[in-house]
C-alpha cells in the first residue's frame, strides 16, 4: 500500500557504509532528567555522590515518565540547570567520569525473555528507562500498556528511517540483526501478540535481508520492503503501508490494534532484559557537509555535543547549523554544550551554503504543500490562518492532525516557514480549547 | 417610454414603501443614551475596552454593564462626559501610558544564535525563547507595533520596541501582544522607571545584557521606603506611590533605572 | 490589510525579518573596561524544521512559465511581425516599471526579482491584438500591475489574474482598438490590414442572417490553419501547437496540473459538441471552437495561474469545468464572440468558495475503513 502525499528529498545517506564506531570514554557527562515525553524525573543523587555505570540518577515523576541512569562510573559534580537540546536550561546531573567505567552492582541480567512474565518484562523495561529512540522519546512501558478496550493484535518494527542523512537504524539492523529480532520477540511477548511486521524502506534491502536471516524460527514475522518516500517512518503512514489499516484522525495506532517500535528501541529492550543494561547508550549518526569526519557512533547518553564533534574531526569553518535528529524534523541547536540524549538519532552539521533561508513572503497558492501533505491537510490555508492569528478557524482545518513532518515547508516555493506557523497555531488552539473546557466546567 | 417611466416610478414607490414599513415594524429599540455616549467616545474602535468597538461599549455602558470610565483611550475627559450622560460621578484617574520595560538593544544585549523564521515575537519565542541571550528581553519583531492601532510603537535602531508616549492611548493591546510581558501601563507622572524585566540572578543578567537590573538593591536602599522594591533579582517601582527623587537613577550601577517624563507632551488626538 | 502586510511581506527593516540575516549588530563602541565584553556575532542559525528544502522557488517557477511561453511568442512574432514585437516590449517594460514604482511608492521591498511582473507583461501582450497602440499597452500594464495585483498587496494576495483584469478593462474601455485584428503579414509587418478572427467571422455571419456552414465556408479556417496559428486574433493565442508545446513543458515540470487544461478544454469541446449536434446550422463544430479563440492560451497559461485558482486537484477540476461552461455560454449566446477571459475571471471570483468545498479528506477520516480493519 502506498500512502498519499509525501516527498522525495535528497537522501544523502553517505554514512550508510560506515560501521558503527565506539566513542571512547570522556571526562564529563551531562544527563538531563527530562529526556522523554512526559513528566521529568526527580533526582535521587546529589552533588558529591559516587555513582556506578547504569545506576539510576532519578526516579520517574509519574506514570508517563522514566528514570535516567549514569552513563559511566564517577562522581556527581552538580545537579543543576544546564543547557538542554530543547533550547532551554533544564535540571541535569553532571558526572565527572573516574575512567573505570565500572558497572553499578544493580545492573544484572533479568533472565531469558521467553520465560518471563509480560508484566515483569514491562516493569524491567520501565526501570531501564526505555523510551522510543526514533526521536519522539515516548516512554516504552506506557506504549506497552494499552487500555483494555484497545487490544493490540499486531506489532510493527519501524526500520523505515525515512529521514534523510540518518543511517543509525540502518547500521544497527546490519550489525545487530539478532538483537533487533530478539527485541521484536520480546515486545510481542509483552503484548501477547502472535503477528509482527517489519518494514524497511526499499533502499535498505540489505538490512531487511539481515533481519530476515536473524529472525528466530518461533516468531511469525512478515518482512516488507517499503516505498522510498518521506515520511514512510511516520507511524500512521507506516501502519497503512504495511497493513492497509487507517488510524482514525485524532486517534492512535492502538485504535487499529497496532503498536510501532523503532529498531534502536528493540535492541535497547533486548539488552535491558538479557544483560540488564539500562538505556545509557545509543547509536547516533554524525553527518553533514560541515563535519570533517562523518561517523556512525555508539555513544553514551549524556556525552557533551562538543566532545562528539571533536571526535569526528570537528566542525568546518563554514558551519552554520547543527541539528539534533534528521533534517526534516530535527531541532536546531545553538550551543555545543548540550548533551546527547536518548532521542538523539543524529547530529546533522550543515554549512552556510546549505542552510534554508525561510522567507515571510506571501503564499502563491501553488498547492505543492497540499500534494505533499501525508495527512490530507491544507498546509497553505493553515499557514495563512496562523499568520493572521485566526486560531479558532484552525479547528475546521484539522490542524491537530498535523504530524509536523515538514513535507509542506520542504516543498514551498515561497519558502514560507509553514511548520513554525502551524506549530504556533496548534499551541494557540490548544490553549483556547483548554480555556473553553475550563469555561464549560 | 411612458410605460418604462411609470414602471420605474412604481417600483421606486413600492420599494420606498417597503423600506418605510420595515423601519417601522422592525425597528430596534435603542437606548437614547447609547447614541449620546457614542458621540463622546473617541470612535477609534480599537477594542481596548474589551468590547467589539465603540458602539458595543456604549451599549454596554447604557445597559449598566460597563463602567463609564472603561474607555482607556478617551481618558479622564471622556469618562467624565460618559458619566454625565449616565448621571454618574467618576473619580478622575490619571492618564496612563504604555512603557516597554527593556532597553537591551542589540548593541548591549547579545544574541545566542541567528534566528530565521516568521518575523513575529510570539513565533520566535517558541524557538529556545528567542534569539537573545537574555530570555526576558525584547525580541524587536514588532508584535506590539502590529497590535497598536495608533502607530504609537516604533522599533528603534537598536532593534527593540519603544512606545511614543504622546501617541499612546493606553488601550493595552500591546501589553497583551508581547509574549515576553515587557509592556506595562504606567501613570504618566511617574518619573522613575526600571527599564528591565530580567529576573535572572545578577551575574547571569549582567552577562546577557549590559543594562540589565542585577538586583543589587542600591535603589531600594536609596529611596528608603516602599516605592521601590527588589523581587527575584529585579527592582520594581510601586506605581501607586512611585519614587519622585530623580537621583535614584544615578544610583543604578548598570543604568537600568532611568528618569523619563512621559507627560512631557499631551496626546495629539 | 496593511497590518497583515506588515507581518508578512514587509517586516520593519530594522528587525530580523524572516529570510534576511538578522541585522548586523551595530559597530561595537569601545566598551568601558568594567563593562562586559562586546557581543560576538553568533555562528549558528536556528529555525524550525525542516532544515532542507526542495530545489524550487518562486522566481524559478516564473522563469519556467516564461520559457513555456516562448513558442507561442515566437509564432506570434513570425505571423504578426514587428508590430507584435513592439507590444511585447512595451508590455514587459511597462509591467516591470509599474511594479517597481508602486512598491517603491508604498515603501515596500522590491519584487522585480520574483519574475512575476515579466510573466504578467508577457501574458498581457499575448492577450492584445498585434499593432495595439503604445498607450493602450501602457494602460493595460497599469491595470494589470496596480489594479490587478499590487492594490491587493502584491503577488499571492490578488484574487484575479492580473493580465486578464487588464484585458477586460481594455476590452470594455477601448472596444474598437481591442477588436481590430491586423492580418498576418509575416515577420516584417509593421502596419497591416485588418482581418477577421474565426469566432468573429461566425458571429458576424450570423448577424447578417447566414448559417454557420455558410460562414465557415467563407471564412476559410481549416483545422490545420487553426493548429498552426494562421488566423486573426490576439498576439499570443493563435497557434494551438506552440501553446500546447509550452503547456506540456509546464505540466512536465509540475507547475501546472492536468486537471485545469484538460477540464477546461474538454468541457468546451463537449459542450460545443452537444450544441453542434443539436443544431449544426447555428453552432460551429467543436473542433472549430476548441482550436480558435483564446482557449489554449487560457487553459494552459491563464486558468492555471496558481494564485487565483484553487489549491486542490479536485478544486482545480471544478474550476476548469466552470471556466469551460462560462466560455461556451458567452461564445454561443453572449454579447462577445469570445468568453475565455470573462470565464476565467468569474471563476477566479469563485475560487475561495471552491476551496472551501473541496477540502481534502484528512488521513483517517474514512471511518469505514477503520471499522473494517477492526473487524478483520
């Protein structure tokens, strides 16, 4: 099945051929307490404490929340507000590494997932601080706890990696196919489902072959090559492409009995059970024309961005943009003091010449965004409404269904910052709706 | 020819009759005071009163729902005139003017990145709070200027907003438009103002802006009464009892406190 | 309007307008030693995602349209000669001049770089008779740029196709000049005798009591002549083949969508065909209608104007069918022999309405599909 809309950006996946390199241990790590969607955790360590590798630094601040863990052994030098990739200062634990990288005694294998109870597995994943590693960082255990009236019948592994430039998932699928497939099995066990799909974009056929070969015989998994089109990796589009099911507008994948997890999350889940490792490392693609040596790196969560860039040969003189994530949905950074966090799938460094210059010119109504929108919205109209502060009219145009994939702004010939406009509009409309609810109550 | 003329005349007569009857039978009862009030209102239809234009406000006053001094633009004179129509007495309130509590021009307040996107403060503020190192400061993208119906706001060469006091009608539109809450309506006679809104600790504020209030409390000690107070590293003027001694401005080590005479010129409407 | 303008098109020059670099910090004065160090210009740019962009912008689209118009222009020059060249030159220069002058007068940033004024100028010229006096062309430029576009705020805000606004203004103001069709005298023509247009010939014949077949026999416009462009008419509308060539180029480039030209031309063909089948004595055959007048110019280059046509494919098709219907109604029963311009302008006015009723379906709006999936 092919979803409507979407775009074909230049893929620039030159790093796909580079094996994952282990980043050597650094001297200092910064672990923000908020690295997931939901309530930030509460710190459980204080300045001066010694911590072991994998030791929890915080406890969850609610159900939709997870802990963060020490990336290496060392001393806590501060628990304070530090620069966060979201652009603000947020509470983080600063650790001075002791160089021994000794595991905390609490890190122990949890057993074989095939013999474990689903609830125990889910709790173990929560304790390991697992979040969706594709970038949205939604706590995994929450996703794995669907309400009773929305049973999950199908598990989907997202190996689309449709963001240009990024190759971390591709490398993980090639290098750790067994771990990935074990992770799939583990998720299936937690959910009690018997059927799984694995979807990979057609430009990564080698990855799909590797997964197929590594699939344990006891799992019923359908492997599919998907059309190479952005945003193929978006949950709703992926579910449609694989199963033909349409997640209702305003709904979630569980409304059609599906649950999607990313490749990196699958590996992390397997390691959390089989080895007891909390989520303290991930594979990240460092790429772009403004980094001297593009690499796929296995990094500790909390590694300062400056260290990572230095390890990759440093930035070029003409660097003008550093983005966390891919070029379509990533967040531009202004400081190199921010750390790598659980959701950092890539670090994209763009030189001056490649930086998009958004203009505030008028919409020429060419309709390119309408053709490109995978959600069937009218981005041109949404943009104009937002520009004129007509927030309440946005409701009629289903602004809440926008997934902010950026396809519209990507192809706008007037270079209108449509995602910025619509993001603001969504926020303003939510504010108005909340006020309305309070007024009604 | 005669037929055509007759037909047209007949049509005209019919339409006129229709209109006349409609005016009689569908007439809306209007409180006569509403019209009188409307006459003394400024007629700018700015919405500063919270109603949809002057007529709406006049109706609300006539119904007794709005206070006679509810028009911020008309000021004291209008309030008295409206009150007279309603047979009420109002206390004369001092005229107020909007004031931007930031003087962190691009020269003294560095930016942390180059912003590219919508030329709107509210949009820019969504990206890491705006491009200024000082997260409290004016972004200079003119949301207030756009909101102002009286062309009373300019963006200075230093890239921050400034209210032109003689044009300001204190309608409050700019106050609502500023995503950084930098604009305040102050009594025009108050001579001393703290042109800073940074609640960052002194050293942080100073690093982000050379003219920031660093919360040193020198002013508080100088005035020696309740007229100035430092809260969260920020000096605040009590505009109900503002300090009168201009010398306090000289006490400020960063120049965040200034002497301004907003009543130097009367409104030019 | 002006406030919206300030927010979008013309942000105050002092501030970091979208697109431009933020204002360079004014040269730092030597700071007193006790002051903080003077601010450094930051290196990194921050914007919302996406951080990559398709290789496409408005000037490039407009330039493509100019290229697509070239075959039609060349044929016009070949048949109508130097008189046509003069019209083209004045129209383009006039539009550029008015665009520049008007923006300057209002203190708004210049927009000559977007090439839209050039396109308007060319389209205007193509909609004028060869040998139009210079003042007629200048008035046309004024109407197109100022009345048709800039008073609304410029490109993107205009509800009507600027070139067509100009054409209609001229047509109702100067009917004689606008319906004096010089005969095709070859490339060196400066001054020519007048000739009839295919649609005009029929209209005239009907008015003196002839039947359509009689008129067509007398007018001598076989289909091949219409295709090549050997007939009277506006400068740029005569050659169907040349226009089709340019139109196909734009279709291939994706700047126009097939729904518009196909919907428009097919409607005209079918509607006139039905009329012809009903009464061949009164109505010309559909091929004759399809290949004469300004249909191809209108269908490929005027009705496809992005700003003034709907944004969805479905809307575009409805718009095009509407254009076709109105065109035929005017041609067969209206006061003018040709109705393409009026039809497009009328449908321009209907565009917001069409947009409102052709909102695309949101992904996941099909409840049924979802219920089916749940059952499965």
